């Protein structure tokens, strides 16, 4: 019945598949990074709705709080946080097209 099919984990590990940080807590983020590495994780912005950023007192959420909490809990490093915010997003948008990456960076910085 499933002849010629592949296990889903093979597809999920593909370099062009990325995951959003909307996992609702640092435990979920830790599991995601353990299974997929931080290189496949993107910072999802649901601004102005702090979805997945609700681990502390009401109204104390902000975009990226889950990553700050993950650093405090030694789940990710500051370099991994920076990549999740920037490098991984650029990789997701541009793939291996270095010219497209540079154009995007120039556009953002201008």
C-alpha cells in the first residue's frame, strides 16, 4: 500500500523546510531545535498579537521573547538567536542565490 513512499522525517529534514518559533513555550522550542536544529527555525512575527510569547505575566510579551527566554534557559546561544531572527529568514527567502541575498540585505539597510 505504501510502496515507494518515504518516511516523513526525510522530507522534514530537507534544507528548504523551515519552522516558525510559534511553539508557545521554551520546551516546545527546545524540542523543535533538538529535532531540526536551529538552522531550520525562523522567528515568526504575529505582531501585534503575541502568539506563543505568553510565558510570563500578561502584557509583558514582545516579539522575540521566546528566544530571550530560551537563551536564559541555555536552550539556544545568542548566535543561534541572531540566526533565527536574520540569517535563517534570508536563507528561507533567497535560498542559495547569493545575489538575491545581497539585494535583499541592501534593500533592508537602505
